[in-house]
C-alpha cells in the first residue's frame, strides 16, 4: 500500500517543529503558561490553560471527546465565547469532514473536508457565510517526493487573494523543502537532519522573492534529547537573536519548560523569559 501523502501544511514539518516548536519537539514560550488536564473514565478530557502575558491573565477551558469514528470539542475562551468543533471520520471512503464555529458569532462557522487516497491529499475549507472564503490545498508525491499548493478564493471579491506552493523530500534521516508563500512574495528553503536517535539539526533561509535588495534571513537550530528524557533546544538567527529551551519531566505526568531569548548584537536589549507547566491527572 502506498504511503499517505502529507497535507500541504505538513510539508517540511520536521524543520518547522525544530525551529518553531510543536509536537514533542518543545515549543519556545515567552509567556507564563499553566496547563491542567484530566480524563474521565468515560474518555472525556478536560483541559484548563492559563496564560500570563503583559500582566494580564487569560484562561481557556476545553472539553473533548474522541472515538475512532468521530471527535467533539468545546472551548470557553477568555472573552466568554464558545468554540465548537465536530469531526466525522470516514463519512465516505477516504473522506473526513469537520464542522467548527464560534458562539455567538454567526459568521465564524466553516466546514473542512479532507480527502486522502494514494498519491493525493486534498483539503477544502469553506466558510459558512453568504460570501465565503474558500481555501483549497492539495499535495501529491511518490517515493519521498511531495509537491503541493494552497490557494484562497474570496467569493465576495471574486478572485484568488493569496496562494502558496512548495516541494519537499522526506528520507529516513533528513527532510528538505522549498516554499513560495504569500502569493509568491516570500521564498523559503529549509533542511532538517537527524544526527542520531537523540539529536537533530536544521536550518531555514528566507528572502522576499520579488525584491533583489531584500535581506536574507537565516535560522539555525539544534535539539537534543538527554538520557533522562529532558529536551534542550537552541536557535540562532542572523539578526542576532538567540533562543534557548529546556523541557523535562519533574515527575510522571508533570512537565516543566523554560525558554529564554536575547539579542547577542545588542547587550542593552531586554531578554525574554517564559515557563510552561503541564500537569496531567
């Protein structure tokens, strides 16, 4: 059976997670975040996330339930609105449908349709409004090579407002991709390599594609999983910014992360710090 083709948003996922965070690769966090989660015997998972930023406190409370056939979640946001999401898997062969929206915002509803077959992954998102925006993303590939594009069509304006395109290659120990984003205005190239089972390095180079004199932005990243399971990461940008992260378990189901960032070219600039504490019951 042919391997599943990554969705367009997942092209270059290894590099994105290394340099920006996500999944189990550690997320750089410059606010103070407390995350509490618990799961009932019936499978309902409750999560409360509190974030302190600029002396303000914002809390999101979420309840989620997931089975093999469907999933549902409801979140109460800091402004009092309720975010709802329902996903039905295999509504038809190879077809997954998601409905989401915000209450009481009548203009926030949208439906996302995912269709996955060998050598093709297609995702279409349509706003449930009178003049919706339609986002279509498609990827195809074979033997590690993946290519795709994404476009947004505004039915109110009657034309495509933005588009992205990219091509990537996935091997057992490395991943590379090139992306043209923002309707062709930005060009990015990235590479991630697994040195071994515990260490990874990566880089991203970006430049405004239509400006010959535009600055080139470079990011270099490194991550290592320590013998005790803790994670350390470092990221350096050619602008002088240095970002560091440490993330580890204090005890089972209790994870603590520290992030810091400073400008190596400007000793007078104020560094940024943040921590994240994740407690599971």
